[in-house]
C-alpha cells in the first residue's frame, strides 16, 4: 500500500513539473509576442513621424497635395526597404 502511494505521489509531482514548464513556456511566448508588438509599434511610429515631418509641408489646405503624397509614398518604401 505504501509503495502504491509513493508511486502516485511521484507521478503527481512530475505532472506538476511538466505543467509548470508548460505554463512558463506559454507565459514566455506571450511576453515575446507583446515585445514584438511593442517593437513594431515603435518602428511604425518612427516611420510615421519621419515621413510626415519630411513630406508634409502645406497646412493651409485639408487635402494632401500630389507632391506630398508622392514624397510620403517614396519615404515609406525607402524606410521599409532599409528595415526589412
């Protein structure tokens, strides 16, 4: 009887250890996903700010002028080529 209880106890502990490792792995994966998303947002904000400051000159009109739109498109293409 005592032997059977020890075996059961050992199984329970190994199952708990596996569960803890799996839980840690899921937590690490979730943290990595959050970090990747934050890094993406930082890069996106840099791109937006950089291209906006370089290409948008006229604030007297609500519409975007053709030269500003072309500049912005070229800026985004260059930025994405450099960072990809």
